[in-house]
C-alpha cells in the first residue's frame, strides 16, 4: 500500500452531502463521524426521519468486485435472519460512485455495546455466529482475500522491516522476537477447513439492541477457519475463557458443526493479529487520521511494549490448548 491510496482530503462535507443527495435522500441533520479509521463512516437523519449510515470506502483498497461480494454475503445473511447491517439497494445498486469515491448506505442500528462477560448475551451471540457460519459454508468467495500465514504474517513482517517505523536502536530486539513469534506460529499451524467469515468479529463490531445482537462491518469478510470468528469473544483468565468457550460453542453447534482441532489455532491467530495490526498502522500512517488517533505509534515506548507483548505471546503459544474435553 502506497501513499497514493490516501485520498480522503477530497472527501469534504459538501461532497458527502452531494453524494447522499444524488440517491434522492436528503439529510436534515449534520454528519456524525463514527469510529472508523479504515473507511470514512457518517451517521445522519434524513428529512423523512430515518437514520442512515453512509460508508465511504478507502480508495484502492478493495475492487468493486470485492465490495459487491461483501454486499452479496450480507444479503445472504439477512435472508437467513442473521441480524446484520445490510447495505440499501437504490435503483438496484448497493455500491454507488460519486466524485471519485465509492460508498454505500446502511440503516443505522442503534444499541449499546455487547457485554462479552455477560454469559446470556454470549450464548445468544454464539447462536448467531453459528447461523452466520451456516450461511458461510454454503458457498465460497471468488474475489475476496483469505486469511493466510503469508498475508498476515510474512507480508506484515516484511512491511515493518522496510517501513522505518521501528526505532533503530530497537530493530534487532523487535525483529528477533517478531521472527521467533512468526516461526512459532508456523510450527503450530495446520490447514483447517475454511468458510466465508465475518473476518473481524471483535466485541466492538456487535451492538446490543432491544431485539438482541446486531452485527456490523463486513469490511474484512474473508475466507478462513471458523475459530477466527469465535476466539475474540474470549477474555479473562483460563477458567473464565473455558466457561465462555463452552457456552459459545454449545450455542454455536445448534446451527453449525465445529472442528475442535481448531482450538489449537486460537493463540497462533492472536499472534498473527498482533503482527498484522502493527503493519496495518504502519501502512496507514500517511493517512492524517492515523497520527491523530494513534500518536503513540510513533513513540519508542510503544515499540518497547510490543517487544514485551510479543514475548508474552510467544510464551502463550507454549501453554496447553484450551480444550472442552470432557465436553
């Protein structure tokens, strides 16, 4: 990803309003910027009293075919009654173009944050992830990316090596432990069954509405192992995670079978996410929003903390795998 990908300076409030109005929808409130760094996302109320979310996709990240495949997956999930924010079709189109940008409109889902330590909510989320994966298994992506060791591991490490973001005096320590971590992941990796995933199903992408959970943001939908959409629901010490896992999988398997061997991929996937996150911040640093919201990324202390975090994750890879046997 090069600096050429960052064109948000041209995405002015007037252009956003003109883009929305080009679809025959007229905002009567101001634009409320929502918490999104990869794309630009705004909530507003139109003159008919309805609330919408306008999502402007990061230029040059996805192709039209990849975005439309995301939308198609969302429509399939909605048809299966998975509670998900689905793009609106206007004149038969869900992806729109205006002023050099691509955007989509979604109905606004109101709600509070999902409480990952609330076991009743976790059980309900387990049901719906099972239904999501039931749909995910029914077909395959043809355009969207897969979760791979190369993409999340090798490519991330290679980017960081040439980025210049790691302070010179920490380079040896950082890249030594990062390489050790990646090699440890590779030694524990195995090719599990794959399906279409949400891809980035952390608790922040689940809202709790009066009717239950509402899933948002399929922007990172990809092909991968089922456990990728499950492991980020787990938190706390080992006993807490085991209890959460038991509740989650019992609910999940009412709709979709789960290969228990994939539990061995939880810590490798966590390690890959750590590597990928650092590379993501580095790749996006030319976007002015990133230095504004992540100022600590440019500080030496951050990289010292990452060295420690990588060492701790390396130790986690040697711990016994979470297991529900006897289950």
